[in-house]
C-alpha cells in the first residue's frame, strides 16, 4: 500500500508541475475530475490488485470491483483535495484503506507535495515515516486547532444545518482550519497537529484510511452523534479523545 501510494503520488506531482496542460472535467457543482485523478487511480488499482488479486477495490472515479475474497477490499481516493490540486495549492493526498470483515485494518495517507507518508495498521500504531504518532494531549478546547470541512455548493441542503455547528466550534477553539482534504485532516489529528476534525457527508474513500490513523495514534473517531458507522455514513468527528464528549455535545447544540 505504501509503494502503490508513492507511485500514484509521484504521478500526481508530475501533473501538478504542468497544470496548464492537464485535462479537467466538471462532474457537478464544485466537483472536478482530471486526467491526474484517473491516472493515479489506475496506478493504485494495478499495484494493489496485482499484489492482492482476490480483494475488492472501491474508488472515487470508477465502479466498485468485487473480488473473490468478499471479506477484504481496498477503499481508495487517488486524489483527495482535487480542487486544491487544480488551483496549484500543494495540499492534497493519496488515501488507501484496507477493510477486512467490515473493519479497517490498514491505512495509508500520502502527501506527495510534502513527502509525508502517514501509515497505520490495526494493533501496530500509527506512523509518520519512522516516527510514531500520538494525538495531542490538550484537554482545553481554547488551546487547540479544530479542522472542519464546509459543505460544497453541490450540497446546499447541508448549509443551514452546518453553520450553527461551525459557530459553536468558533466560540471555543483557538482557531478553525478548513484545508480541503479530509484524509489529511484526519492524518493531522493523528499527528497531534489538530485536536479535532469534523465534517458531514463525506465518501468512504475520504475517511477509510484516516480514521484508522487517528485510532492507532490514541484518538477517538465516531459519527458526530456518537454512532460508529463513519465509513458508511460519511459523518465524522475525530478527536484526541479528551475532547470527544465535549465536541459531541457542542455539535449537537448542547455546548
């Protein structure tokens, strides 16, 4: 998974350095796909299924593939942060998660612009390169950065419900960040850079790898209302654990 992610990331960087020649299509409001996404996905599919041909493969830009081993599947985002990428902003990632029997067991998030490889394996901890990651120790929300994702123009029905949650977080946090790549937001929680991340309406490939990173770094992940179907629902609250209950209450309007 690490080798496949790096190969896909290297390809993305070649396109990133020559954006003026990149072919881009508009799938919907604020929803883009480029030749870079498609090439990275093909690289990942070839590498991962070449090594594990019986596994399933679920990715953003193509139909899901079922493997003969129905217990295992890769959940892949070949380019998380496409809008950043297309605007020349070097904050995007390759995300690869491995799910077995409905449980995330391995995850890789690779930031090719910074050459940062975030890796986790169930029971084996979370790592940034050779350094083991730990979530932040902060218990006071006024000292921490809270990351979030703002609903896109293609989801107007989410806007009104989201704004009170953002306002509640703004009242208590040291600062709010919206970087535009959920897999990296989760990786940053695992690395202790953010103490909290919340977003609604994500896809499985946005969160599959990152949620395992947070858990293996000692953090806590749930749906904002407390459920445990984050990958299925796409609604996520990831914290350092110490702030989880407080953030759940805050997002529910009880803070």
